[in-house]
C-alpha cells in the first residue's frame, strides 16, 4: 500500500469537461472503475474516489499482480498524477518495481537495464498485459510493471 506517482498529462484520455468539480470527480471515478472492470481484474469491493489529480482506491485483489495492474490502469490515465493505494492482497507476493518510460526507451532497452538481458523484454510485455497490446507501443511517461525474475 502507498502512494504511486505518475505523469499527469500522459496516458489514456477518459475524462470529460463542462461539469461541476463534484460531477467531474464522480464521472472520473466511474470511468476509471469501468476501465478496470473491462480488463477483468479480480478485485472484490473495488472502490475508487477522485480528488483533483489523485485517485484513492480500495478493495481486495486475488494476487499482487492484479493489484499492481489496477494501480497502473488508474495511474496511466491522463489527468491522474497520484494513486493512493489501499488495496489488500489475498495471496501476497514480492512487489514488482515500477518504471517510467523515457523518450527513446523500448522494452528491450528497459529489460537490458533492469535484468541485464535485452531478450527478457517479453517478461515485461507479459507483465503489463492487457494494458499493453504491442511491445512496440509504449510512450514516454507511461509507467510499467517490472516483475522480479523467479
């Protein structure tokens, strides 16, 4: 549990404009919840609140991987800078590292830096599915899960 920082103006665009601050916050929370549910993550009693550029999330995830992916879906949304994680995990495991993509990065370059082997890029790609659809489609500011190698 804790706070995770993201680049506020990078990520998926899911929020509208033209409403009161409270309505926008409720709409943002509903759209974020919908985004998480569409991906099929197993989080019981998932609850999301939005205040400005911060998302607060609660629930109980089946696995550490599910929890981390929910955090990434929320944080990798345009307009969100911080995710306040309060998700518990039924089957705890070692937490993954998070890596913020920089200009010029590729999954193989990140794998070389993190694992010492560029050919381990599929590990990073698989760890970030279904948010990543193609290993060549990453962008600066995006935050990725970097799991430990077993």
